[in-house]
């Protein structure tokens, strides 16, 4: 039922541009041929039914180290802002966790072969085919592991305080505000792990502390900092499940420059489902300044849902995530970076108009190297003018080569 609700919400939030892109690039026909990866709710009926109660679930229990695991997501701690003068407020952060059953993923060999065929891995290529299928199977695993709703886990915060996270709801994810009773400097990072560290296969979560004032970067991921080929269904499958993750040329150097010049807090915003968190985190930590990764809460157990998450309702989703970030850090100066393949211009324009003065600069990468993309429409001046209506012309800039942006970035210093 939760998956049905998530899909209905995405469908309602789908824009005309989403519909046009999905129809032109034949996303629906590709999605109909993709295999199901199983049911996420192969769990006891008590957990299944009680998971509707979310954090108020009286039947929830502790995670079982023998059969279950938890992912802890990196986050950003902030000080709440009050309308009247106060001394600095205690640090707090919105903390996310996802709970899974161990070793419960079904046999994915048929799904692996189907994806391999769709992205062009030839049957007769011997070792290359076998190596490719192993990579696909490894990256598919987070999509087929059965989720574990109605579970909670204890973590040890800085200073030794033990905090309970969860229980998870229908998607087996939990989100809650956690207060830190210790003092920290702006930009400081701390790691928090489960009391039983063996529960976290991807390691501890990192919390970055951000004072109310300073700079902040909100960056898209797909086709902004990472080659994803989002206008193409087969391109998405290839770059997600087979290809070595590749940064956009010259973007790592640009982000390093931004980081050294402005010392910002970093947020990476993607419409991908949270199943891709370990994959994306590893990529970003390899090539870019670390930061908080904001993903959809849905856990898709079929690949059609995965493609839909990247192509339906992305403008509303990203706007909602940025509204949430604004509640945490409303006094920060914001630099937004995105691209023209989807709805980044429209989402960033919405946020600029919604919170006047919050967003100081917007950079949009004009994508011209995706064969399936309608570059004339996506990159037309009329599209950008409409998206950035009432946004001053010196606030937004469209670029093809990241090297074009250094002067604009340098000009932000001291503003």
C-alpha cells in the first residue's frame, strides 16, 4: 500500500515537462518490460500491520543482530532559530535510519540478465559479460533486500549518551530530531555508530555541524556532478547498475574551489530512492566535498518504480526537500547547482521566489551530450526565462563548461 501511495503522489506531482520527457523517451514502455524484484513485506504479519503506526508502534522491537541490519545516514546538525534574541540554542539534527533483513534478497539472476540485455551487454562476450553481470547483481542487492519495519536501534552520541532511533514505518525508514548535549564548532564532524557496531554494514553516520550563518551549497547529483543520462531509461540503468560512476568533467575541481573559498555546508539532492545511498555516498566521498545526501524515502522493489522516481514529480519533491532545509538553516546564504535534464531550473526558481534573499546564486549546467535528450527544448532560452521569472538575471547563470564559473564563484566571497 505504501508503494501505491508513493506512486500516486508522484503521478499527481508530475509536470507537463515530466510527461513529455517520459513519453518522448518511451519510459512507460521500458518500465512495463522490467522485472519485479520481489515483495518488500515478506515479514511477520504483526510487523506488517503494526508498521502503519510508524513511530508510535507499541509492538516495535529492537533490531536483531543475527538477522537484521540498519543503515545510518549522514546528516547536518543546526541550531534552531528563534524570533527573539536568545543565547545559542543546543545543536540538533534530523536523523534518518533504514532497517533491513539480512540475506533475504531473492535470486536476481533473471533480473540481472534482463538488465544486461537492455543495456547492451552481449551474450557472447564471455568474461566481459560475466564481469558485468556480477556488477549488476551487486548493485541490485539493496533493491531486493527485504525491509524490516517496526524496528529500532540504539546509537551512542558524542559524550556517551545513548539515543534510540526508530521504529521504522512502512518503508522501514525512521526520521526523528535528535538533540546533541555537547558543544561543537561550525564545520566540525563527528561519527555516530550503533551501540552494537555489527548492526551497521555501511559504518557510522557522520554529522556535520553548521552554525546559523555562512554559506551553503545545494547541489543536484544526476548529470550535475555525476554522469547519469537521466533523459534515457537505458542510460539510467547502465550508469546506475553497470558503469563505473563518473564525475562530470571539471566539476570536482570547481567544487573543491567552492569549498576552499566559501567553506559552505554541503547538501546533495537527488530524486533517487534511498536504496542507492551507499552507492552515491561512496561516489561523492571519492570526488566531492562530503555532505548530507537527500534522497526519496521510498524503497522500490521493482525497477519501474526506480525509473519513475527519477522522472516523475521531481520538481515538487526537490522543492519540498529544500523547504525542509530552509527550516534548519534559514539564515545561510545558498548557492544552488543543477542541470537542464530535468526540473532543477524550475525547482530553484520556485525556492528563490518562496524565500526571498535566501538563494544568492544559481548555476545550471546546460547538458548537450545526451543523445536521447531534446536539447532544443530543454536548453532553450525561453525555458530558462520562464523558470527564473522574477529572479534577477545576475542571480542565475547557465553554463556548459564548469571553468566558466570561477569568476562568478570568486565574486561571492565577501557578499
